C-alpha cells in the first residue's frame, strides 16, 4: 500500500475510533506523519497541521462526508493532496529560513538596533510575507521611534538595497528583496 494511502487510512480511522474533540486531531496528524516516515524509512519533513489549519472547513467536510461509508476514495485524494501541499509548504519554509540566514549574514553589520528590530518583525511573517508591506507608521510602532527617525532609517535601508520602496506619500510601502519574501 502506498505511504499516503496508509497515512490517510490511519488518520481517518483513528478519528473514527477516538471521537473526542480535544487532542484527537493532533494525535491523528502525528500518526499520519509517523506512518509516512515509517513507509519511506526516513523522517518526513512535513507540517500537516499548518495545511489542515489553513483549510479547516475542507478537512471537516471531507471527514464528515466519509463518516458513514467504507469508500474512502475521495478522503484519500483530499488527504494525499493535503500531504503534498504540506510538503511543498515545508520546502518553502526551509528555503525561506536559508534565505533569512543569508540575509542576516550579508546585512546585519549594516543595520542599527531599530532597523534590526523592524526587519526581524517583517521576517517573522515567514515566507508568506508581511501583509501590506512595511509602512513608516508600522516602523514607528514596531521600534517605538519618531517619524523623522523612521524616515531616516527607512531611507537608509532603501539606499543600502536592504528594502525596496513602492508607492508615494501615505501609500509608501517597503519590502524585503523578492528572494526573501
């Protein structure tokens, strides 16, 4: 039996025999990840929880739709795609972490304390990026500084190529280089 099918069946049937609300999802995901790892005989780097959480309604709909039938075909197709999406997301996270490390290796000595704090906050958004970009107002709030200091710091970051600027006046936003976000 294929690793994804085994994991999907283990996940589904665990939830069927352990129908408690608290903790069964975490255990089912753990069983699924362990099943895949055992099947491929090495650790599987996936974050199934993030994918299920991102599309929780679909997850519950597929579970509910198959609760009274022995035909798990559609569940297994859904689950297999969710595993593949989780694996792709994990690869993006790993790539992002590598780029983040390279970024700090390259630029950390050029940043002041405020700039470092703001950049770290932007990077905390992960590979999905900082929603809406960094504005001068965001910068002031993050580092607790004045408008003039924020303006100087942001201009310095743009001049050094650390951030790129889009827009004008109140719609000005600052972004990390595309290979980071």
